[in-house]
C-alpha cells in the first residue's frame, strides 16, 4: 500500500492517531514537525524565530518529496502543507490524504480524493478505526 498523510489537529493528536492506526496497519510513522526539527537541529519555534515560517514550509516540501518515495508510512503533517500545490500533488500521487477536522460545520467534502474524518467527540482508537474503514471503502487498502 502507499502512504497515509494525516493532516490537521495538533501534533499530539496526530501522533496518538498514527500510533492507533499502526495497530491496524504495519506502517512506520513520520511526524513532519519532528523531522524538520532533526534536519534544522532546533525546535520549530526556534526555526520560525531565526529563519521564518517560510523556511519551515520549504523544509516540509523538501521532506515530503523525499519521504514520499517510500511506501507504507503514516506521515503526520499540519494543515499548512496543504497551502502548497506541489505538496498536494505529491501526496495525492503517493498516497491518501486524510484530513482530520474537529467541528460540526465541515465545508470540505474531500472532492480531491481526500478522506475527511470528523474527530469531534471521538477517541483516538475510534478515529483510527474510522480512517481504516474509510480507506477500505475507498478501495485503498491493497
């Protein structure tokens, strides 16, 4: 199977959901913010302070290009990666984008092939189960 790109919510939420997903799928997990911190040798807040927000987004774009060449990964990203069309293109070509949203008024229907999961009032295991269900229904668990 190709990759799963978990987008949205907080880093802590994405980590917990990714760990729960890993119980269903034998995937490795990559948290994009942590990868940027390793590459830059400083925290995200330090990168923003010293180099600016644009540098973080450039680093994430470069990392997405690199890590997308491998399969069977859960790649956890904030929703800022969706501001770059190049990121969206690479993610769609190499996996399934799963947008995690929390709210009652969801205006995005996933018409770009994304899977939308409303995490409001759901536990981590329930969110992971819903993602697996949606992947199966979309025929993306092969």
